[in-house]
């Protein structure tokens, strides 16, 4: 998993509340167990019409937001089913940070496990960043995980809270497997001792 330290990028505004995981990645795309390849179907039913053609006025189809790395969204983002394909699709599209007033718990935790930083801010601060994101590609928002700050394109600075352990994992690019591998030496030592003490196992 890539390390997340500091991100400066275009933010796409999606001012909708209760965006659920089926909106993020519809159920017909859940057959894969790969983390890659889902970005093209992110927000599929909002991005494409019934003929598979892009809907021009959907935010991620607009030229200025096609390479957005940050998403500014409404309250209760990621509600609905617990599918981990939702953060997979977001990450595969190229978005590494989401800013919203609140999140569904399972989605929120799945983001950290997949290298995405979900930031919860008060509504009035989200509104400022939403307005900033609506300026398009010239408005770059900076997210500094180490300092726990967000800086808008016109200099507004907001602080955010993040769990210390989750912050450590993102800063060091550690998913669940990475965390386990940090203890590889201790695991090897335990197995070696167990083989000596209990050779019948």
C-alpha cells in the first residue's frame, strides 16, 4: 500500500448526502476480488446513461475533474452495504482523500485499510471546501496528514482529527498484511521455538 503523507490535488465537489456503497460501485461489479479495474465503474449509474455513454454534467466526467485526487461530499458518505469494493473503486479512480461531515463506520474503516484518508469536518468547513472545489482544476487543496491540516486554494486552513494508529498505518503504507509483516521476525522466532518445544505439531 502506498504511503500517504501530503497530498495536493484537484478536489471534485459531490454535494449529495447519503451516498451509499451501491451508488459508489453498483452490485453488478462485485464479482471481482481484484482491487484494480473498478475505477472506470465508480459512480457508474451517475456517470453513464443506459447506453454506456458518459453523462456530461456528472462531476467526474467534466474535464477539470477527470483526474481529481480529493472528493468533497455530503453527510453520511459510504452508508449502505459493507462492500470493500467501494473504497477499491475510489482508490482505483485515483482519489486518495475524501472530505465529508460524516461517514458510515464500516466504509470509514475500510478506507484506511485501502490507503484512503477519510476526513470528517464540521458542515460549515465542508461548505468552504465544497465552494473551493467548485472552482475547478485551478483550485488545488492540500492535505497534510502529518500536521493534520487541510489548506484550501485561497489559504483557509482547517485542522482534522484522525486516530493515531490509523494515521501511523497511512503514513507508513501499512494495510493488515503490512502490519503483520512488521512482526515477521517475532513470528519466525515463535514458530522456530514451537517446532523445538512441540515437534509433534
